[in-house]
């Protein structure tokens, strides 16, 4: 396994392969998550296999993912675990709105601390930008919490390049989490160059595009959850994406590896992309994902994969 890496300018170090937990208690994302004990076992397996970064959020559930992750974390030595969570969603009546105001973020951190059953959060993200709050003020509130010891590093998620620059005006941002995978590579234009130049760790979400880049599906596969609404799974896009994944399978077969492992290993060739958090619904998927950290791709293989998804 590759060595631990540091998150941005903070003193938080993590295994480059972490666990995304939106399928642990994320009933609003995956309606078929009936067995919460299986979710707990996913988290336990990650920790026992050396994954020390657990990535959750208030909106996964809502709240339930943080609660389940917190239950499992209490079974282990806290110092060995890196807890990341996110806040910005506020319930107003039956609606969910976004709020980045300092007062709300401070309350969101306190609420997450309670649900996670911990005294500190290793990485707290502003999950989505709102329309009104200056981003440097929002991050400034998190800096206050960092100084108080409630959080150890500062992240933002789903920010545009302009919002990221504003958020990082004082150099406080350690991590950017943004959607990025071989099907969706817009981040290469501005976000990845900026994070690389400013010592900000880039963590992609949906690195396997909900399983599509793992080579798990064919043209006859149908979807009834959130994947049904994702462009990569629709019509001609879906067919073309399957053809691209088939080309990666040829590379993976030649190496004696799985498609998903080769795809995850490829991401580590990107500047400032030092951490990946693939999700898992079953414990065996967690163990399987760890293989990506053992794979070394040649320069030629990196270029081949790049070319497949650039055309």
C-alpha cells in the first residue's frame, strides 16, 4: 500500500484510499438500504483493512450515515481514524435549503459532533455553496472552529473555480472535493491546476461513476435509483460509455487486474489528486477497492486510458 498523504496544509494524514459512506445509512440516496448492520460492517471492514478515512455527510440519510459511522467509530481507537463530514443543508419546513453563514456552519459542526459521538472532526467540508455568503467568511468561521480544536482541517465541496479562489483568499482551504471521473473531466481545466498550485488536496467523488467505471453493467442493465437520472447512464451516452469501459478492460486483463482497480489507480496520476474515496455497499467491495493502491500503471497505460476517454 502506498504511504499516507497529508491533507493540504493541515497536519492530518490519511491512507490514499478511503471509504465514501453515502451507502451507509444513505436511505435517501439508495432506497434499498434495508440492512443497517451491513452498513456498519462496511465501515468496520474499512477500518480493519487499513482505510482510516471515513467520508460522510449530514445529508446522507439525512443524519443516519453520521450516526451509523459514529456508532462504529466508538468501537475503535479514535486517534487512528480520520473522520470527514460535510454540512450546508438546512431543513426549512419540508424544504432543504443551502446555508453557508458562519452561524449555521458553527451549529452544523456541533450537530455533526453529536451524531458522530466524537470531540473533534478531522475534516469538515462546506458541502455546497449557497448564493449569498462570501466564501472567505464561511471558511473564516471554520478557521475559528479549527483554532478551537473542533475540526482539524478545512474543506469545500462542489465549488466553482471562482468560489474556490474566494474561499481560499486567506489560504485556509486544505481540501476540495468535487465530482470527477473518466467520464466527467471538467475539473482538469481549472480546478486541478489551482489545487496543485495552492497545496490543496483534490478528492474526487463518484470516481467509479456509481459502478459504471467498474465494468459491472451491460446494455441490458436497468436502474431505479439515482443512477437512472445520471447522464452517463442514459441512452447513447450509456452505450458509448460501456464501449470505453470495454477498452479499459482490455488493459486490465493484460495486467491481470480488475477494471475498477485500474481506473482508481489511474486517478493517482493526476496532479494534487492524492486521495480517493470509493463507496461500498458490501464489506467485500471495501477489501476489493484496496487493490487499487497496489497497482502501478506504466506511462503508456496512463496515456492509453487518457486517450480512450478524451475522444
